[in-house]
C-alpha cells in the first residue's frame, strides 16, 4: 500500500479524479481525520472537508508508478 496527499478543491477536480482512478482495478481509500471512504465514490468524496489536503491510500502491489502518473494533477 502507498499513501499520497492530494487536493480536491473544486467540483471539476473531484469529477476528473474519480474518472481517472476508476480506470484502475485497485482499491483506493481517502482518509480525512477519522473518516475513511471509497475514493471511487463521488458522493463519499463530497462528504469530506475538501478545503484541506486528503490522504489517498492506494492498495496496489504492482503498477504503482502508472497510478502515480495518473494522479500527478491532484498530488501536493
């Protein structure tokens, strides 16, 4: 598992983020405080405080570099 910090500070950014990670078969979790939600869930993402950076847990053993390349626009 790899953890990176991301910022999703606009509605358009959230939509494109979900579209980008939905292409992968891995599980992704967003962690904000004590809340952990499925990163592929738009409704779940909007339940978080998006004004602060969020931790993204990537549950992948291989192809992590490919995932990180797709996530570059959102990483801090």
